[in-house]
């Protein structure tokens, strides 16, 4: 380590190029770790079971128009009720259909509203959760498991043209995740909570119920109120035999279209909806992965260029050191230590930058949080990359004849 002061003085004489290398390494580590953390989080979200039989579920939307292509009046409650009952009857008759439920939104998609939940009406502290309106078969269709309490009764399923069912039965079923947040002691049954402006009594708790978006931090904080919205656009969840998923989707669209050729009907599997919801995130990961590869290349070239420049600039110094007895191995080692010091400085800054960037990504995009176990492999990789990039010019420096180096002064 007697050479360390000499190496440090050499770095101070070349501060600009050394700082550039430090910055490159720091930026590369920060971006590299966050991209791979986000990528792993997104892939895990796609593969993670959400507590419902995704592969057995179809999401169907039927937007009803009359013969003149106009949506019937929103207030025509009886008309919409008859149409929804007819739709459900047609869907239940399709071979392979096990359950049908009418709802206001679909899990793991953008087609689900969010509501604020409070313990008290005037409380300023609120949790956000996905707000479902479900009929008598909602729990059965989604395969939800009641861990306590009961399902809705037939009398609680009310029809209304109000999209929020403001006058519906004052009861609610919530997911276990929401129950744990609101009532850490586990005593949620028969407690009252405020959703929007409504005071509701909890009559049941289900084990899991996914909500709006697979990557949302509150994805499992969901709630269900009983009722059916009698409106021009209706949404249905179909639980079907997974072996007949495509066939049922085709028949469902065909039969509803035959009942009303003016309808606008879309049918999609919940697995496909989930993938589509995550497609933007995965596209972003692909772009950022390409940026990572480019950054690694630039960093490697930067380390190579820095060492090559240093060798060219200090040719006479190298020759003098060779002339007074420094071996080729010592010359190579000195340059590698110099590179290692710059890389290490960059990695120290990079660790701080990694956490700072991660805070922004978590708050803005809901990305996965980074811990040191994710950073450590990146540190080792960049150390090795820096040493490999610096090795060739260091080796070239060790082969310069002392006499030639001295004459080049």
C-alpha cells in the first residue's frame, strides 16, 4: 500500500476525468438496480395469484343503444333492469358458464372506481380502496372466501339508477387487507365505516379481493356494497369452465348482439385484462433495460478510455518507474487500484443515488422498493466490469520499454 499516496496524487491531478468516471458509475448503478427491481416487481405482479380464479373469469361490457343508435335515458330504471335481467338469463344458458354476476367494475383493470374509507364521517384521515357494487352472486362468481360474517341477503340487493347507490342498503363487505388496516385488533364485524358520504355497517370480511391495478399499493384494499346499477352500460363477470373460455366469450358476444344488434359489446378474459393493464409498465421496463445496457457499455468504455488517457499522459512517469525497478505487475496493479478507487467512489455515490431514485419511482409509479440485497450484486458487477475495462490499457502500459518512455518526455 506504499503506492497509495502516489495513486491518490495522480487522481487529484486528473480530477475532471476521474469525476466523470465516478459520475458514470454512480448513475449506472442507480438506474441498473432500480430497473431490475421494477422489472422483478412487475413480473411478480403478473405471476402472483390474487385470490380469485383469474383463468376462469370473463369480463363482459354491454353498452345498450336503441334502434336509432342513442343510449336510452339514464333514468329509465325499469327499462335497464329488464335488459340486465335478460342479459343475465342469456349468459347463464351458455354451455360452460358456471356463474354470472353484474357489477360496476372488474378486478385488476382500470374499470373499477376508487373510494375514500374513513372510520368516522368527519375524519381527515382516509384510506383509498376499490369500490365494488355486487349482486347476490358476486362472491360466488369471484370465488371469494368469507373469513367472518355473512354474504348479502336478497333483500339488500337493490336496483338504482344512481351510479353510487347512495340510497342502497347500509351494509358492506370488506377485504381482509382493508379490515387489518382499519381494525388492527381484528374486530371488524358490525363496525361502522364511512365510504364517501355513506355510513355503512360491516357484515362480512373476505380473505382476498383484488382491486383496481395489480401494481397499486392498495390493490387488496377493496370493499363491496350490495346492489345493481340500472344504467345504459352494464358490466358482467362470468365464471366459466377454463377449457371453454374462448368458446364462451364468442357465444356471449353473439347472443347479446342477437338480442340487441345496436349494442356495443366487449368480452375479455381477466388474465388478458391484467396483462394489458401492466403492458405500459412492461414496455417501460423494456426501454429502461435497453438504457441499462447502453449505460453499461458507456461505463465500460469510460473506464477503458480513462485508463488509456492516463497511460498516454503519464508515459514518462511510467518509464521512470520502470527504470528504477518497478515490475510490469506493479504497473498493472497501480492502474487497476486507481480504477478500483474511482469505481468505489462512484459506487458509494451510486448507493445514495439508487435510494433517492427509488423513492421517486415508488411514490410516482408504485415501483418495487429497493433493499441492499438488490444493490450488492450491482456493486460486484460494476467492480468487475471496471477492472476488466481497465486491464487492457494497464497491460499495454506495463509493456512500454523504459528507454522509449523516457525519450518521450
